[in-house]
C-alpha cells in the first residue's frame, strides 16, 4: 500500500480525534497468531483500514480468528486518505489516542507468505505438490494449510499462479486478484494470471519433489541421481516460465544451489 496514503490516514484520524490501533504489519500478526486478531474479532463495530476485504478475512482465519461479517473494511489500495477519513469522522471512540500494536517477537523476517481462500479452494492440492519449500502441508481436517509461512520465498507468487481455483492470496502482491481483490472469472481467461501446471509438471516430478522435501541432501553420496535429474528438469522448466510465474531470480538461484527442504523458522 502507498506509504503516503497510510501516513495521511493516520494523520487524519489523529487530527479528527479518532482513537485507533496502528499495526506495523497485519501479515506478521496473522503468521504468528497474535491474540490481537481474536480480540478484534469480538468487536461489535470493527473497522479496519487496510486492503481488500477478501485478504483481511483470510489473514484473520490464518491467524486463528474470524473476521465478523459486520466488520467494515476500508481499502487503502483503492481509496484515498481523504475519502477514508471522511467516512470515519463521525466515529466516537473512548480512547482518542493512537496505540501501536507490534508483534511480541522481533525478527528480520519479511512477512511474505500465502493465505488460502477456503471459499474458493477445491482441495486439488496442486499448491502442496508444487511448492518446493515446505510452506504447505495437510491438516487434520484433510485440507491443505499454510504451516510454515516463513519458508516462503519473498516476492514469489508462483504457487498462486498455478492454483486452478485462484484461491491463493499474497497480500503484498501488486496484481489482482492474487493480492486479494475479488476474482473476475472472465479476466482469468487471458492467461496473464494463471498458469496451467501441466505445462511443466508430471507425475514423476511430483515423486521427486516429495523425496527432496523429506530432507535428502543435495550432495549426499547416496543421493538418488534419477530424482536429481528429474528435479533439474523441473528447475529448467521453471526458468523457462520465470516471467509467467513471476519468480524472482534469487529464488531460482536458491533452487539451483540446493536450497530446498524445511528451512526457515
């Protein structure tokens, strides 16, 4: 979101005597399951100034809370600061001050990770098979979940581009609907957002990826040469589709260097 809009909204709320809680990074609160999310979910008249409602709904869900249906979401991606502040000028808040909400645990991690829109998810498990970094896993409910958000590679939205249901959201991504904007089914037909997984995956590659995700060392003496060969073909295909999948060069470099498995937090 534009920093100038966030600053202008904050200044406008203060100038109008509207108390609010300022969050440094809602994605980080969600990833850590911060108790603030559950507290906010119990508000009768919750108002959130952030981004798309679909994004906020599933960030709350990922953080162990439920966004109330009555919650009002103001989108700083699509609305200007003046418009937002004008809509809130008549709000009466017991506390007229700004309160900053920060996660209790400090780290250098950049909170870039996917959240799943379960209203759209068909449980095809393509994201689980596609991801090389252990971000996804099956839950007790037999559905795919984001279990290791810190494993996700910053600025890479590739799994969202191969999701046939457009159910994967990257809140900080720039392009709609991956950023959580409402899905326009007709706009998906142009191929700019979605990529057919069959363009570069096959069953044998799935098997190789599962082997790699179980902790095999790339340079171990007893490595499976056939699995390495298949995996390299996968990486070669990813390189060819780098632009279409919007994969950052450093992510491909980490793959070539053997940076696979369950690293991260």
